[in-house]
């Protein structure tokens, strides 16, 4: 069959030159081609209209691919020629989607479009042969849109908690929608986990309580304006006081069953979840690693009570649905092994030659009980940041993606940056640079299995442009032979065990467009950062999917042209002025992009 025939094989490439941040272009290595696979507004269903921003409606948007794609994966079917693509839609950019308006009716109409443009998309894909580009299947049997109005079941210990009850849901068991879906992970049992990250920005809420202040709520108007016509997003309104507590969770969806009810997992804690990635421990329990992407916030892991069922039938699917509903939540404390005086904030290596040390996982919950004095289990799970504050966790430089290596089990933690390091929080050996502009990547090795309580760690990369002012470190690899890299965000692995890193923020630090980078982890090449691609102006690279055996890479290109205006776009990605019928000529469109050898 075509599926059995090999693809081109491998992803050999010469690193591309870094691209200046004023350039609106995609750059891929010599010998590769790129193409959008699906763009904002492309139809998922036969009844969806072709994208036309002038005639856009909420009903149309709910049947089309959403905005600002972040997490991405393709779950390939056994044939190898079909599969299902899942993408998160983290947020919207109102100022480049529509012209300015102060008409309340128009703003409400747009607000409903925004609600339909967020959430997730599930869409079937097909290809002619392994390694050939994918195409989407309009009307595919598994196609689905999940939006800000889709019902989610609340699971885990805080299901039904008084902290989660609202006038519309007095039982505290069903939440409408998901918000700020950033990174995520595909589980070994075939579901998708997605992190609800910057959910606070969708609410108007008094910050007068310690909990609300700690999660960054304010009474300022939101960018989507939903609170002006939907009191659900005004937490000052009677009956909506707890609505903000119903976001900030890890959500799980089953992309094979469009009728399934997605789940919010309260056992995994509530914070600005970047994402969650799972490793199965030797005893069959599953461990999810999770970052809270805020300056000075924490690294967490969840260890399941139940063991994974490795069957493939309905019974296994049912059993594995329980995995993330019961277990223990931990937060990380890092201890350096070098004298504090040697951690001077410059990034200079201490005298033992490494930023490294040991660490422990501090329990926040134990079985169905709180492990934090003075807090109930519900309080620990709903106000997790306060629980972690209370136990002395290590304040990190914004943990973004946290992902275990598929074969070594080592965990790679992207600390994207922290301009407040050294002012709000002192430097420490795990976060050693003052005003950490370019971010770093930590390598963590569990000492007692994935579910254990102690670990060792070291800094793999101190990012930056080696030719710039900041001190950099690339696992000892010569700095004059690496690609400049800044603001690591998402991580992935190829089947040869190499780490891949995508970035978000390089335009404002090293003045280069964001990109995707390969980093070998073993042998003489360990630490050799090599840039594979560069994305258009103002965009970040998300959700890298590395299919090196097929000679293919897929990325989500998020917020192209974000710093432009609706009538003065800074990006025309991906169509560059040659739109299809009925498509707006001048709007940048966040898109999933595929890159293949050919
Ligand atoms: Fe949505 Fe932490 O990036
Ligand atoms: Ca050290
Ligand atoms: Ca991110
Ligand atoms: Ca980011």
C-alpha cells in the first residue's frame, strides 16, 4: 500500500540565517517547501461559508477554523494516510481583525465571533503518501469546533465545590467553554490535554481578595468586551462571582469522538496552565508535568492514583478517562549546589562548571486530602498558586512547555524569560540571570522514577545571541557555532531523540523573527542549536510537530501581524496578497503550516 512506502526519510538541513524582525516572510531550509494546511476561517463543515471577513458571523466562525492556533498535533490513523488534526485557539487580536468601532451592537456581534474563534478545532486530514503534504477534509466525521460556549464536565475532587458554583450552574459541575488554550500534550491513551492560560484577561473582577489579586484579575475593561453584554464575564455581577474559578484548568478532549464531553481536571490544580505532558511511570501510573507561565510562578507535576490501561478498546478508553481525575499534585523546589556568591546574575558559570543541583517535589495534595496546612482540598485545587506559595516552591522564570523525553524520561523545561528576575525575585542557580531577557532551558532527571519525590537538574541552555551582550550557554557547545535563540516556548522531540524548540518573543529581544530550532542532546553535538525555520513578522511559532522519518515538520503560526492595524497590516501571511475567492486580501491569518522536503 502507499502507507507502507517510505517517505523521503530524515530532516537533513543546513541552519537558516536568522531573519530580521522587520521581514514579513517564511524562511525554510534549502530543499524544503512550505504551505498553509489550514488558516483562520477555513471551513470545517460543508455548511460553513468561505472566509470573508466583511461578512463574518459567529455562526460562520463556529463552523470554521479558529484564530491564533497554538498547540498542534496530528493523530495519524493506522493507514498512515488519514488522521485527525487538533489545534488550540488561544486568543483573538481584535485590533487587526476588524476596523475600530464604538457601536455597542457591532461590538457585541464581534464579541460573539470572538467566542466562536477561540477554543479548539478538530479536523480530519488526508494525504496521498507518507511524507506528502496533508489536506483537510471538510465535513470529516470527526470534525469539531469547541468554543467559549461548549459544555465541559468538571471532574476530580473539586467537582461540585462551593468555589465553582454559579447561578447558571448551582451544582458546580458543568462549565461553558474554555479560555486561553495555550500549549498542550497528546496523552499515551490518545486524548489531547490543553492548558487554560491567561483566563484572567477575559473577566472584569475585583482584585480585593488575595486569591483574585494573585491570579491577576482587575476591573479594567477586557479586550473582547464580553462583560458588556454577558454578565458571566463580570464577576462583580450577582451569580457570576465564581465564574473566574471555572477557568485555569487542564482540559482533556477525545479527538476521535466528536460527541464526547470535554473535561476540566480539578485534580491537576488551577493556575495559568501553559500545558501538560504525560509520561507513564514504570508502575503504570501516569505523571503530568505542568508549568505556570507567569513571572516568578511555579513548576508542577501530577501523579495519578490509577494505572494506565494499555488496551485499545472502549473499556480501556473508559478506564483511562479516570487517570487524571484522582492523584497527587506536587510543586517543585530547586536547590543549587554552588555557593550563592557565585550566582552573580551575569550568567557566568559557577566554579563547578554548571548551573545545577537537586530538587524535590513538595506535595500539595495527598490522596483526597490537602497537604497544605490551613487550606482545604478545594482551596488547594482552586487557589493552587496560594498553596504553592505556602510551601516554599521555587519561583521560576515563566515555565512554558514542560515535556518529558520519550526515551530518556528527562524533562525539558522552557523558561521563556523574566524581566523581573533580580528585582521582584532574587536570582538563584535555577534562574541565574538578572532581568532574564532571553530565557533558558532546564533539563530535569527524576531520581526515583517519574512519580518520585526527588530530582537532579541542570541548565541546558542559556538562550540569547552569543554575539550580543548577554552571556549565553549551550551545554558546552561552542557559542560561535550555534543559531541565536531567544524566548523558548514550546518543546518537542524527534524520533532520533533530538530536542526541538520554538520561540515567542525574539523580535523584541534579539530583533529576529521567531523560529524553530533543533538541539541534539547526546554526543559531540549536544547543545548545538540549529535554526530550521523562521516565521513571518510579529508571529510566534507554536505546537511543533516533528515527523523526521517522513521529512516533515508542522507548526502553528500564531498572531502574524499582531503589531499592525486592520488597515495597515504588518503581515500578509500566509497568502501574501493572492487570496482565494471571497477572501480578504489584506488580513494576516494565523495558520497551521507544513514544511516538507521537496
Ligand atoms: Fe500562551 Fe505561555 O504562552
Ligand atoms: Ca553548580
Ligand atoms: Ca506558549
Ligand atoms: Ca509565550
